């Protein structure tokens, strides 16, 4: 009776698989011991293979980063230099690429509206993207105002829209600030932190431009309580 019961139980499953054209897949998965997660990952991998490639515009072309005429010499980078600020930006987008959103938020000014935002709300800013990548441009020369140093770094952000799988790209600029002469007990203030991220503004158009703080299509959410 046990053998008969097993046969009756398995037969409908194989018949269903045969009716919808999945008989080979069902048998293969059963034989290979694949679970639902493995099957789902395989389907996603196959779908990604036929998606449009991520090919953001090259530097110097429309949508591409401005061309840096004088690259910074290797070995001249210090944490308080403009290139040190660019490294913070590179680290920030590297964390977004790895989906380490809480760690990425730590690179913002923690007293600002975005740095002090609830972790879950900050993470939700990026829920519309399945991939996030970035190419980092050359930083501006540091400027000083009201006891703080400021540097602007252009960034080409690109990736893939989660809902459609379509590639996207945009030019942004990251403004970083640090206190010029903080006391030793407040050394953290001497480190570069992100003050704002907005639409890229070419240097010739910078004067009189309105600052922008949005960082994604879901910007404007509540701060931490």
C-alpha cells in the first residue's frame, strides 16, 4: 500500500509539469536537488544576460564626465586634500553599489537633513534601482568660507531600473565640507563629509546656481526623530 500511495501522489505532479511544458525542468530540478531559491537565481541570471548593457557615455561626450586636463599625480593624495575628498565620494558610491546603505549614510554630515535621516528612509531612496555604479571625476580646488573647506566632485551615476531592467545614467555633483581648524578632541570634524548631492553644474555656470540636495527619485523623506 505504501508503494501505491507514493505512485498516486507523484503522478499528478508529473502530469501538471507535462501539461505546461515544464516536464524537463521539473524532473531536472528534482534530480539535481535544486531548491526554489536556486531556480529563481537561474531565472534572474538568464534575464540579466539579455538586458541592455550598461554603457554610460564616455568622458567629454554628452552625459559623460568632464575631461580632466591635469590628473593628480599618484602619491600626492592626503586625507585633507581635494583628492582625499574624491576618495570619500568613491567610497560612498562603492557602498551604494554593495547595497551597504547604512554605511553609506555615515559619510554624510550627521547634523544635516540627510545624514540624520532614519536609516530605513535613507535606504528606501534606492529601492527603485537594482544596480548602482559610478564614475568619479576630478575634484575642484578647495575653497574656504566661514571656517570650513569645501570641494565639489562631479560624478557619473549609472545602473539599472529595478522595475524594467533598463539602464540609466545621470551626472551629479557632490559637495563635501570639513572644518578647517577643529580642535584635537573634535578630529572627526576635520574629515571630509558629504554636504549635498545635486545635479551637475558646469564650472562656467556655477555662479548664481541654486543648490540641490536631492539624491534620488525618492528624496524628501522624514528625518530621524
